C-alpha cells in the first residue's frame, strides 16, 4: 500500500505540533510540518497525498499558494485552515476545488482528522482503481491476448499498436472463433479511453423490433412496455468505446439510423426530439466480406466507407502455422491451473493430428478440443487418441483417403462453400472455375441450395 503522506503547513509552532501529534495517532499516516509557503513548495516533489494549509502564511497569500499547488497537481486534496470566518472567501476557495475550509477553534483538529480520513478513503479507492486498470492493461496486452509469432499474427500486432494510438474507427474481419471481441477489447484497454466504458453489442442477438431502442435508448411511454426512460448502448459507451459485433447482419433500415448517429455524433432516444451529443469510439466486426455485401445490396455503401476506418484482418488458425502449438500449450496450461491438474505434455502424434485439422471454429474450437483432451487422457501426456476430432468433417484429412479426382474436386468445392457461407459466385472466383461447375458437382448433395 502506498504511503499516505500529509503536509501540515502552519506558521504557529505550537498549533503545528498539536496537529502533527493528533494526525500521527494514525500509524498509517506520515506527517510532515512546514512553517512557510516556500518550504512547502520546495517539498512538493515528494508527492504529498494531502495538505492542511494555513491560509494566512507570512511569506505568501493563501490564494497564491493554492494556485502554485494546483499548477503542480490539480487533483491534490487541500484542506484550508483559517483563523477568520469569511464566508465569501470560503465559497471562493471551495469553487477553486479545495477539499474543505476549517476555522481555527476547539474542533479544528477533529475536523481535520475527519477530512483526512475521508481523503484517505478516496486515496485507497483511487489506488485500487489504478491497480485494476494495470491488471486490465496486462490482461489485454497484445502478447497476453493473442498467442503466436507467425508472420500473419505479427502483422496483426503491428496494426493493433496503430489502432490503440489513434482515435480511428476500426473494422475487424475474420472467421467465427478468431477472437474479434478480444481484439476489440485489447484496442480499447490500450488506448487513451482505457478508463472509460467498453460496451459490446452483438447485433444478431437483439430482435429486430428492439434494436433501435437497445442501441439508442427510449423515453418512458414511447411504446408498449416502455415503463421507464432507458439510455441506449451508445449513451452507455459515451467517452468510451462501443463494439458492434456481426455488423454485417444489421438490417438496412437500422443501418440508415446508425449512419446518421455516426455522421451527427449524436443520438436521439426513441420517443424524444432532444439529441444527446456523443463522444464514442466505434469498433465493428464481422465474419462477412462487407464489400461483397455492398455489391449484393444488403449493406449500405455509405455506411461501409464510414465504418471502414482501419481494417484488421484476423487470420484463420489454419493459416498460422506453428502458432497452433503455442496456443494449444497455453490453453492446456490455463485449464490445468484452473482445475488444479498436474501440467500435461503434448505428444508428437497429438501435435501432428492438430496440425492436420482444418479448425473451422478456429481458436475457439481449439480451446474446446484441448480442454477435452486434458480430461480424456489417462496419463500426464496428451496423445492423438485423446484428441476428439470429427474426422469426417476434417477437410484437410481427405487427401490421405483413396478417392477419384471427381470426389476430391467435390470435397474441395464443399470445403470452400463452407468457408465462404455458400456464396457460389465467390467460391467460383476463388477456385477459378465457372458457377455451373459448382452447381453440376454438388447438385445432388443433400442440403445444397442454389444461390
């Protein structure tokens, strides 16, 4: 715990000793006495936690001393002690931010004691908040958040640093399970807004008829069921960051309203005509290709360019090389620690099995797989048989099977359709084949729906 250091500034030696003795009864206080303003100012560099200041010092006026204290530290708590009862002076000092104004009388030392006790409470709370912010900062530091050292991830680290330094809209792209929300949190907690709210919103989780109210708030009685005023997610995130996940799934009518909020930097609650000014950083994420959605007419082009900002593409796990072993090792160690299990090793055959797997669920799926393997193993080593993977769905394992060229082609096309959400035109472009080839190869596949 940081020392609570009190400076008593008093030119009457006897009175100074009385205050010093009284405050020193608390063993957690470190009390220093100064008899002039000059001595006080020369020792401010030692960073007092609070100051008891005689307002009528011989070498400098009280207002002048207070001004110099404020120049050094605008937040430093100051209790003014005065022998004169001057209401106008007291009011002016309180307006200037002094913590309290105390008259010299029989109750002075008790009032100063009470003021210092309250200041100490705030001091301890501030220390606790600072520690929590440091812990959050460490938790969401890039290297703690994202494990790996592949070229693809190093590029992400590079972009995260740029995103944290600038107050720019960030658009995060990546498949499901690549960690888009954690990346958004990392940007927020490493930015200048780190001590302000981070408000995540999953667009797909809010019913269409409620999304405007959830995002922008509503007034009492504005619709059936609106029994009280409610602020929306944007107001909740004011001065901080709002994270709009799966933005590509927002319907067009809501996109128009969102665009207006972003352009005007203000929000109007449902049922109100009074706009509320906003200072909100926006981070969005999607597993979709928004430019393709613009071409299809399902996403507004003007909103797309408004949200583009700094784009960050999160690579799928299958494109991260040996990062898979670093991440698996991290998840296993974390799981063992949380469950008081002896540390486990991973055998070469288990690592080879993980490396061959396609991981459509990405990092999220890897976490689930290795945690299950930690339970399934009967020794202190995880072997291939402990790793439960649905081999039928493993799109990288099919090359080890004996099949005809046509069967291989069909599986490749199925893999790409799954990867790109059954967008036939995009798959045809990726594979450099015609759309008719895709339809012909898969026309008899169960569940295949033509685009």
